[in-house]
C-alpha cells in the first residue's frame, strides 16, 4: 500500500502555508484571551489609567452575586431550550426531505436560507412577529386566549429569544442531519421494512441509533452557539430585559464591561465562558469517537440479522 504522506520540496514551505492561520489565531484569539485572563485579576478605574491587583476577588464576587447566578440559570435554560427546539425541528425536516423524490433540492434550499440571515436581523424578525401590538404571532396567541406581552412578562421574553435563536440554528442542524441520513445504507431500512417494521420502529431502532455521532456533535455545537453566538439576537430584541430575565452570560459580559465599566469583573466572566467552551469541546472530542455502527451477524439458526450499536 502506497504512503499518502505529502512531501514538500522546500522544508520551509509547510510553515509558510501555516503562518497566516497561526497569525490570525494568535492575534484574534490567543492575545485577547491572555489579556482577559490577566485583567481578571485586577480592578481598574473607568478610564483605564490605573489598576490594582486583587487576585481572585473578581471571581469570588461573581459567585456571591445573585444577579450573576440568575444569569447562569437563565443561560442554562436558554441553551437547553435552543438545543432541543432547533435539533428536534431540524431532525423532523431532515427525515421528511430524505423521503422526498421530486423537488427535494428546492425544499432543501428553502430550509437552508435562514442560516444566511444575520443574527440581529433574525431577532428583529421575531421581535415584530411577536410584538404585542402588531405581531401576527401575538395576534394568533391572543385568539387562543394567551395574553402575550414580552415587555413585562419575563418568561414570555425568554421564550421569544429561544424561538428566535432556534429558528436561526435549524438550518445548520438540518444540513448535518440530512448528511447523516444519506450515509445510512438503504439496504438496512429495506430489510427492516421487509421484516414488517413500520416507519416509526425503523426510525427508532435503525435510523436514530446510527445518527448518534451526528446528534451528539450537534448537541455540543448548539450549546456553544446558545452560550456565545446569540448576543446579537438578545440585544436586538429584549436587551436582557425585562428585569434581566433574558440576560444570559454573554450579554452580562457586555453589560458589565461596556455599560457598567467594570472591566475586571467583565474579564472574569469572559474567562469563565472560555473555560466552559473548552470543557464542552473536550467532551465533544472525548465522546465523539464512540461512533455508532452496524454489522451483519448470524444467530444460532444461521439467519443473518443486523447488530447496531451507538
């Protein structure tokens, strides 16, 4: 078997090819991360002229702050809600598209386009759709007897931003689910159908177990998205209100640093967020290797059947 290793004529060429990416990583990730980590141990004046070393006091103060702990709880609810709604909706769409023969390409294009919408614009769209005065969704909810007003109801405001963030992420999940579904051999589905398994049983016993690597990968990606990439949606819709009911961790970093001018506390919150994403990424790489699979085996009667594992 021939080796697939790439050999460069010049020993410095691979380093030159890697240099732009390494430079971007160092300038836009490593250096800001170091600055935030260093600043989290100091307290600064609002103008940045002087600072005082206080050790871990910024971190201790965060966990003594009831507002920060509420933001942590809100972020957890928000992240789980966005992950569940966006992934379940995308899975239903992907399974439906996978069975469509005519017009499948147009259907996929229609489902993918929300991913191209800017997060702030996605927030504005749902802000108007659920506006208590002119929103069509608020009108439908009123017809059902639900008094919708996210300006004063914190739970409704949180539900609105969860729906807006989920709508933005459905397309991303859809692309991965449809790719995972198309990688499942049709022979397995057809064999189960011949044995009398209905569509639901085929999905639960064959399709979904073989999608487990994709599902776990998307769970981590969606949690990271909900924790870090939804600032624009919240800022364009509720600005963290009412009464901090939608103030997730990433929005609280902005409020503390840019509005409250408390750079040390804001940096400490950034470091905590960075640790969270590192932990979630480590979990992803630790367990993503446990890929599902299948194999044909024979029982004592020499009859072949499929063994599927996750």
